[in-house]
C-alpha cells in the first residue's frame, strides 16, 4: 500500500484496509450463516459479495478493478436501504460505507492487497485468533497515526477497568464514545471467560451491548472489531454523536447497568451541542458533557468506570457543579490516578479512572496512585503499561464489596465532607509521598555562586586563548 500514490499516511492505510477486512469478514460470516439457516440472506447484493468479485486471485485487476470499486461497489453499499427490524445487517453495511473512501489509485496494487486478505479464513478459529492479534496491533499503531491516536485506549487500562466492573451477560453495557471498541472487546472476552457457558448466555450477552461512535474511521474499525469477535449483529454500534441528543430525552427505559468509556477530552463540542443540556451543566468541554450524561444514564445500582483528565478533578465552575452532582447521585468510591505517560504519544496529560455506583451519595473517596515500574522513567511506545503493572491495585481493591481496604504508601481515603470543604476539588495528592530533600538553601546558593564564578573564570581564559590565536 505504501507504493500507491493515493494513500498518504498510516490513518489512510488503516482506513483502506478496514473496509476490505470488513467485506471479507462479513462474507465469511454470511457463508457460515447460510449453512446454519436456509432462509438467511446476505445484506450485501451478490455482485458485491467478496466471494464474487475479490476471492479469485486471477480476477479483476488494473483499471477494471479500480472502476468497479469506485463506480459500482462504493455507491451501491453507501446507498443500501435498511429493511428495518432487529438484526438488520444492511444497516451495518450502509453505516460503515457512509463516509468510507477508496484512497488507492492503482488497480494492480488493490488486487495484491485483496489477494493477501483473501488468504485469511475468518471461519477458521486459528486464523481468526491470529488475525485478531494482527488487528489489535493495527489499532495500537493508530496511536502514532496523527489525530487518530485519540481513538485508542491502552488495552491494559481497558482490561483493568472491565475486570473491576465485572460485567455479566444480560447487564446492559453502554460505551457512549466507543472509539475502536476496546472496552466492548475486553468486556466480551471477560464474560466469555467467566460467565458464558451455554449458547443462550452468548445470545443474552450480545443482546445487551450498546455503543455509539461519532467519527467514521473508528466506527468502521469498531464494527469490524465486533465481527472479528464473533458478534453476529454489530448494528448496536451506532454512527452518531451521543451528545447531539437532548439530555432530557433519555428515557427511563434507556437506562443501563454499566457504562465503560474513555470520552474524548481536551476537545470542544460544536456550537449548539451544550444547549442539549440543563443550564447548570452547559459547557463546550466534551468530557464534562459526557460525565453529566453518564450519571443520568445509569440505573439505580448501575456502575461506571470512566477515564477523565486531571482538569476535571481540579476544575471549577461547571466542573464543580458536575462533581457535586456526581457525589450526591453516586457513590464515587475509587479514583485511580495514572501517570502522564500512560497515553503517550497521543497525549501527555495526567489521567484518572473514576469508579462510581448510582443510587447512594458518596461518603468516602479512596485514591490509588499508580506509579511507573521501578527502573523505568515513563511509559512509552516500546514500554507501554501492561495489565500486570496494575495487579498491586487489584490486590488492594478488596474484591467486589471493596472490603478491608487499608491506607498504604499508594492508597489514601478522603471523606465527602473534606471534598466539599475543598470546593469539590478532587485533585488530592498522595499524603504519604515524602518530599525529596534538596539540601540547605544557603549551602545550595553558595555552591551556585561558586559554580558561576568558575564558569566566568573559564570564559575569561577562553577569550585570552582566542585573542592570542588571532594575534598570531
């Protein structure tokens, strides 16, 4: 693909690969479903099914293939009309292709890429698992693909949050800003490993998933990710902006048991979006609007794990009102403070994992300070955060009921009254951190003066040497 003049950068390459992966995966799924159900019909018209235009390695190529893709395949799939009802796979296809684009200019190179993809059988468990690892690496590579990095949350973080929330089949699980689907795939794996024992459990689990993604590339990546993880109906991943809907229009029947999400932060919503929210929560800050909505969306007893920046913890104004609302409506029982380098290279700001349950006001907030492992200055692309780095926090957590928590050098507790007295500033530093001893100020000043005098003397010597050299 790098040889093709039309593809510029990793984000375009990944987008190009994704629509091809999507068509191959959905065609393999269709063939399996056709065998299981004689009445099943593919959502894709026969002429545009992978098996009929792409599978033959000696098939269309060059200008003929390029014209087919640009003038027939894309227009037809963009304009597929959903038939409505449940499990409408036509909607998945039209949503994925709504804003998709073929960047490649060479039909010969398109054929070479297609032939590589055709070599993967997504109905073969070993092939699918191996490709799953490759796909995960592709998503990981998004971190360095310009602005596309915003869609990827480190898998160690998503796995930790899912592990602590412990979703079960049948619990409605919602990610209102799902990106490439990291929380969804972690939750699916978690439930399959622990609770899915029968086909009915699998159906119950799949039927309780909900997600929305605003941008085209991550939406396409997420839908493909769902198909890759054996989700039969990925139409629950909606291509939409969750915040564009009025706050009060979310009805009781739409409340959910679990929210797992990393809402975009540092961004600002377009004009008019904030008017969907009550006056006292109105702001252009995306993360704040999502927090307000999450509190509303949870059922009584519902639980959430949300990634939020340091700015939310210490911010004032709307942020103060939001934190007060959060602590009155929910039990904000745990905040895990992460170092700045966890989201590198996309972002280098401090982030926090907020865990809360709706229904009872907060009495105490426990803080856990996660530190980079000894011998390592920061997390990086080559040394990212790993799940085992968070095991010490899991051991301290106290199980599902959070029993027996103790203050340690990394953990401390603050009462709700203390937080209120601080004006709801939750940016509370670890009280057990011992300040570094930098020495006696007078001694340090004397050392500085001596060093400056020495530097001045060396400059004078250098000037004399240069002057003598010029004179010769």
